[in-house]
C-alpha cells in the first residue's frame, strides 16, 4: 500500500485530535492562533464541516469511527479531562 494525496482540510491547524479510517475520518479541535472547536469529516476524497466539540482545545486524543468517535482530554488554558462522544453529527459529554 502506498500514500496518495487526498483533499485538503478546510482549516489548517496544529495539535488536533483525529479518529476513523481512510474513508471515514474525523479531525477535531486544534490550534490556529487560538484554540478551536471545529470538526471536519473526511469521506475518502474531501473534508466537510461536522459538529463542534463543546470547548475549543488542542492536544486532544481521539479514537473510534466517524459515527462512534471519542475526543479525550486536551488543553484550553490548562489540561482538561473532558471526554466527548461523536455520533456522526454531534458531540456529547
């Protein structure tokens, strides 16, 4: 298997969380010049907007799938212990 180019994310960011597969992925949170809360969903070709996480933060860890994802921890102005679940549309604590 080899790497190939896919679509670019809408918002360039550092330290986001991620989860999913090559054809059903999530990218959430991160840092631009401030912490951000946005989520993007990937279908194997392009990224589109998803539901925002509850609090803008960076350094998040993620696991799961596009329809059953987790966002864990991160950093706002201090380390946080927040865990959120993604159902393919929205995040909930």
